C-alpha cells in the first residue's frame, strides 16, 4: 500500500507540470490569435481598425511603421467620394498645396496576400499599389493604404462583377455589399488587411471634403497612427 501511495505521489507532480504546460500553450495560442487594434486620428475624429491575422505580412508591416511614427503628419492625399480615402505617402508631410502626391513609400513593397474571405466592404483597410503593367505580381506599396467608403450594390451588379472576376461570394458577403456597401471590383486584386471597428462617420466626413482635380483635399487632412492593443 505504501508503494502505491509513493507512486501516486510521484505521478501527481508530473501531471501538474503537464497541465501547466498545456495552459501556457493555450494562453500563447490565444494571444497569437488576438487581433491588433490600431487607431488613425484626424481633425475630423478617430477611426479604429482591427488588423487581420490572415494577412501577417501587411499586419506586421503596418504595426512596424505605426510604432516608428512613420505615418504621423502624413496626409490623406487622395479622396474620392463613394470610393475611398488614401494616405501613407511620406512625401505628403509638409507638402506644398500644388504638389502631386502618391508616389512615395518606404523603399520596399509587400507581397500580395489575397484572401477571398476578406472583401472590400465599407470600412475595409487595404494596401495601395502600382498598376498591373508595372507590377504584374500585384505587390502592395510598403506604406500607402486606403480606407473603403464605396456604396451599396444591387444583386444584379454583384452577379455581373462576380462573373467577370470569377469570384463566388458567400450569402453573408452579398448581404454586406447590398446593405453596407463597398468596392467589390477591387476584390482579389488589392490586399485587404483590416477593417474599421469604429469611426465610420469620420470616414464619411473625410470622403465629403472638397478636392482639387487630382483628388487632393484643398485643406490638408493630417493623420496620426498608433497601435493601441
């Protein structure tokens, strides 16, 4: 009987250690799945986004630049109502009113991370890039991004677009495009790497500002970007 008790006593510490390791592993896995939240501040208000773990290259790059202060003081230099607002050009910092913007970056690109489950719904955060002729791999700009405003589409419009692009939308995605709106014609051609979780009214205010013929706002809209979670 004593030998049995000793055996049990020896087994219990190992069982406890195994459980501790399992708990630590589960905690680490949960931490890895947690989505990073970033905040874009403007004079019109603040927009918050969650970054997708399904696009790790874009997520990590955006986090890196935000923590370095890369975006602070840059402009939303291209604004098109019912389409999107674009920023992230480092050359927009303190740029003169008549300067054409949109060609700047950190000196590198990010490989495309297309994902059929991540669509260009209103509030989507996506990476800008050069056109297909100059950029057949559809690599993203290292820093420039856009936030989708778009507009609601009809079932017929979505069907036509899906057929042309050979995309099959889920019922949920179709409902989103019909009710919330977006820019589905960009799906699977530009990388979507996040979505807005608050501040949609700020997006609408910025999208409504007056712009020049090059779609640059007449009054500069500066931003700050920070990681909050």
